[in-house]
C-alpha cells in the first residue's frame, strides 16, 4: 500500500509540473520514474559564489513518500560540481531540516524542496564547506536519511 501511495503522489506531482511548469531556475531533467527524479537548479540572482553554475539534484522517493521526505543529494560529476555552502558536504549530502523526518511535512513536494535549496544557495554569503567536511565525507557510510544532523545555523 505504501508503494501505491508513493506512486500516486509522485504521478500527481509530475502532472502538476507538466501542466504548470516549474519556477525559474528549476528544470526537471528526468521524471519518468516513480522512484527517483533528477532536477537541475541554478541561482538566479547575482550571487558571485554560484555565477553561471547549474547544479544537479537527485531525488529518491521512499516507499512511504510523502509521509517521509525524499532523499535528496547533489549529483557529483566532473562537469557538475557540488555547490560550496556551509550546509552542503563535498559528497553531495545536504544538511537541511526540511529533508529530515522531524522537519518534513507531507504538504511539501519535490518542487518545494528544489525551491528551498535554491533559496538556501541564493542567500548564502560563505564560500565554504561545513565544519568537519573532510572527516565526514571520508568516514561516512550512511545514507542521508540515516544521518542525524544538528541544525544550529540558520544564517546561511
């Protein structure tokens, strides 16, 4: 039944995107599957940290979506870097309360997650990785949904 719930919700979100499109700077690159999608996002303002960059986000929808959040990471490719940000690790994992079970709400959607990440990048003024990035990336074997982040800095 949970898979059916995910399939219905993801299909509904895809229909909405097909009918109304997405906000500027967000593009659905691959939305054929009901399990995972790929989006390209870019920052629209003149933030020099992200000038002329397009970043790829990978969404994996769990069987219990939308009750649980999607797993969202930046795709790592030589031609598509992971954005520099104090809440984004160099392995593409994003520290954002919206993507945590505690901060997630079923009223959210793939589109609203993309908009939140786009906004997070737009408002950033620090061209740096999170503290402990190297150790975290080197030693991490957990999926993003299994990591317990401490959310303490909402200023970036």
